[in-house]
C-alpha cells in the first residue's frame, strides 16, 4: 500500500494531554486500496460523546470537523466546501468526494477538532504521460465466444474521458452492418475508479429469455457468425487526446453457454513449499477475469490472507505468485460462488435461472478449497 | 422551466393536504436514468424527468411540498463557479442543462453534468455535449444541495416508437437521439412530451395519462418555417407551453430558427399529423431554449429565452388574434408576424416562473459569469 502523505504532523495549538494526539492527513492514491481516492485523517481522539455522534450521523457531524475546498488556498474566496461522503472509525475519519479528485487540480483541506487544527493543500499528480491513449487489451480475447456472452472489458493505457463512451464503440456483423442496441448504455458508464477499464455490458434484457427486449430483438450475437468490435479513433483520454487509430477485434460466435462452471473440474498445480513458485488454477471454461481478480483469494486461515500478485496465463489460467515463499502448512483457496463465466453463469447458478428459483440455492458466499504446498 | 400560471394555484391548494402518502403507481428505488434531457414540475412536488437516451419519462416524488408564498426573488452569482466548488472541479467543467422551479416551495432544481463547457457552441447545446446526471436544489439563501436520485419514490413510463439510437445526426453534429425528448409539460392530468419519433414525420407530440398507464397518444407535427420558406415535419419542437384560450386548450410551440406556432389540442389524433399555425418568425440563427407564461399588469405574456437572440416578450393575445399563419419566406435574419419586445438581457438560456413578482433566469452577466437572477415582472 502506498500512502502519500501531504501533511505528516498536525499543526498543534493545544497544550497538555492534547499534545499526545497528532493528526495525519493522507490521500489514498493506491488504486487497489479499498479507500482509493479518499482523504483520511488519522489520530483523532474522539470523546465518548463525539464518537457516538460521529458513529450515528457521520455525514452531518463529519462536515463540522473536516472540509475540503477546490483551490490552493480558499481564504480569498467565498466558496463552499466540496460535497462528499464522510465516514468515521474509532480514531479516524474519511472523506470521499462526490466525484473523484481531478488530476493536476489543487485542493485544500481544513481539519479542526477541539484545539487541534491542521490544514494544507494537495493535488493528485497526473502520473500519466501526455501521450495518446492506447487500447491495451480487450477481454475476453478468445477466438470463439458464447452467443450469450455478457461482457467485454476494454483496458486503456491512460484514464479516459468518462462520459458517453458508447458512441465510439460499435459491433459490426459479417455483412458489415452495425448491430443496433447491442450494448447496455449504462449511465454512468461502467468505468473502474481510475477510468482505465470500461466494462461493456451486452444488454441483459436481450440475453435473458422471457424479457421484453429478448422477445422483441433476440440475442445481439448469432451463432457461427463473425463479428468485429470496433473502437473508434475518436475515443479520447480525459485530456482530450484521441486514440491514434481505430481498433478492431474480430471474434466468432459459438453456441449458447447455459451451464455454470463446475469447480470440481478445476485443477490446481500446487507450488513447492519454501519456494515462490506460482500457484495455478486451470478452469473448466473461460472465467470472467475481472471478477476472478477479486473473487479468488489465498489464505492460510481465516483472517490471514496470503499476499501476492495475480495474473492470467496465455491459456487463461489463474496464476498467483506469493510475495513471500510458501510454508509447509495447508493453505486455502477461497472462491466466491458468485464468480461467473463469460455468459454470466456463476458457480452458484446459471444466468437463466429465474428469481423464483433462488430459494433452494446456496447463499452467496465463499467456497473453501484446501491445498498443500508440495514438500 | 415553465409551470403554468393557471395550475399554480391548484398546486398550492393541494399542497396543504399533502402529507407524504405513497402515490399510486409509485415504487421506491433508484430509477435507471441515463440523461436528464429535460425536467418540469407537476402537481404535489412531482418532478417529471424526460430521458432521451432511455426513452423514458420518470415522475419523481420530491416530497418537497412545504408551501412558500414569498414574492421575493433568488440570486446566486457565478452559479457555475459555485457548483464547481461543490463538485471539486472548475467552472469550465460544469454544464447546466435545465432548470425547473417547484411551484409549491419555489425551490429551483438544476439538471447538471460535469462536462466540458468549452465544447458548447453556437449550435452546440448542453445535451449535445454531455448527459446531465445530477440534480441540484438551490435553497433560499443560495446554498445548494444535491437531490439524490437514489432510493426515491418514482413512477416511469417508456415512450413508444422513440427515434432509434443510430438514426443519424442533427445539424448540431450530435445523434438525433439527443432530441428524442426536447420538452415536457404537465397539464390537466396529462403529460405532454415533444421530440423525435421513429415515424416518417419525426417531429412528434405525445400525450401520456398521469398517473402513467399504458395509453399513449402520439401525433406528428408540421410547421411552416418562414426563415427556410418550407413546411417541415422533421425538426422537433424545442420548447412549448399549454394555454387556455376562449374555453379551448392550445399549445404554443417554438422551433429552431425561429418560428412560433400554435394549434388547438383537440386537433391531436393518435397517429395523425397536425398542421400548426405559424404566428411569428423571430429570426434565423437562433434556438429558442425555454418559454414560460406569466402575468404583467393583468395581462398574459410569453417570455422566450434564446440561444443567440435577446430575451423576448410576446403578448399572448396577439398569438390568438392572428387569423392566418405566415406562409411566405422571411429572409436575412429578419422577423415577421406578431410583434415582440426585445428585453434587456441576452445570454438568457433558462427561465422559470418563480412567483407573481419574479421570473427566475440563468443570466450571462457582463463579467462573463452566469448568475441565477430574478427578473421582476414589474420591469420585464
């Protein structure tokens, strides 16, 4: 976890016991952190009453202690503090702005609690070079996809302009015609928090049988046909720079996939104990990789996660490289049963299962799969 | 935008009985709104949102029903700058798409997006540049708060035969779909919606019952565009108001470039084509942005906000006194038909009836900033 400290020590005005408490204000810039993009004040000594109030109504109480403004120094302007969500924990509070903090924009915070005051400015450095954005990958990048595929993911090199991406993305059939209304125009568009990954959702209404648009329009994709997913050159980064050329990805459509993946048919290659060899899972069918990144985890026991890096092999296998060498004790692979294949069939239930049938299902949760590093 | 003067009184009376009962046909949840293309208040604090992208009209129960009888105005200077401060950005990244004032509470609601304001142009409207997805309420002291669209009480209906996504581009270089819903008004238990349909004569008006049911009436509209010297059925109404005249209900409609036309509501037949009477040509090179009815010295007037021309005032009586509509071309940015007064405000793109003494307007001030200002009906 990388924490960028903007103001390491509080500006202490109080005396006596108050000196024991120093506030630290941090902006979380690590995109994998659960509080990515939030401003955190730590080292707050809430009184019992204050803590009670904060726990009950963090939104209104929080704004009394911490305000964030646009600009380097708000003192010369009569401008209101930014909107955001406040949250509190025992010795800390957080501020999540209504919209993400912008690159290369100055902000100013003021925190005041009893005699403690701390204030200062910060900015989110734009770490992306001012070059044209590139479409790094388009997933799933397999030659044949199921006719009822639910999602494509577009990964860009740079945060992209977030609004109205769909106008630049077209699905073209083998006659060269545009497939109309293939994708669900989610609003706001389905960007990840950094604005680098766009989820392109096929209109679920057209996929699920019985729904109005399925009956009226049918599936967007026809089996045994070839399609091109075209991303127009005009698609631009948040800086307004466009792609250097349009990108076309071709694929063939196979039959429908209406079966859930079967975890019993997955295979693991266990690593050697005392090594940093990778742990690998081979699936019985292609899995949604974005979900697999967060819904497959490794742990030694409950609350003792094993840290490491995940990637996918060329064949689509899940590969986990631990940060530290494996021990000899047993480990557990935790798999969330909501993990889906490309057509939205989860380990828990096939996509087509109607809501009425869900009573008899296993509740959403984690499946534990023990393994032993090889001696 | 333009709550009808006639209905304001009945809202006020209704509001005294209102006590947050769940409204029939309303559900609690988060409506799937893709773009707030236009919005307008109805009775009981209900805000109608027209969403061109999803092709839906969403009626939102704002529960904002505390009666306010003040005749004072509202003023907020540098509205974009203030909103930008709240949203953590700069004023050039804020676009205000529409404004509607709740006739009960007199609270203005703004449809806002974080979009690039520098992309607005002579022929580029807010909805061409970005999709509004945020509603901001302006409180009496000028402070603002978000009106969240999450977990609200709402009811919605989908328009039939709405213009398809890939049908083509407007002269403003945006998808025709942007104009699927251009304006809407609640009038006599119905919601009137203008915009583009998928029909041969694309300019349409739809009539929906409210509370919503499955019934929808849709007619195509034909209007004589004097500045082009042509009868047209493709360009949508940009803004309109209903008006009662001699016991009959009419719609007064304004189109781009810039005819003002009217027709009686009883001419509307489902699936039919209505020819309206062009009573004025207010001059080419302009988009009428907003229109309201208000009273001044006991007389009813129209006020029209424009993209490039000045704020205009028209005596409504003149609209109905004109027997024969225009039918010959008007050239060179000239005007014709009934007369209008050019009011001393340019760059006014949104207006709303606030109270008997004030019209609320987004005004481009000489310093280049946009203020929310109240135009006194004594002068305007």
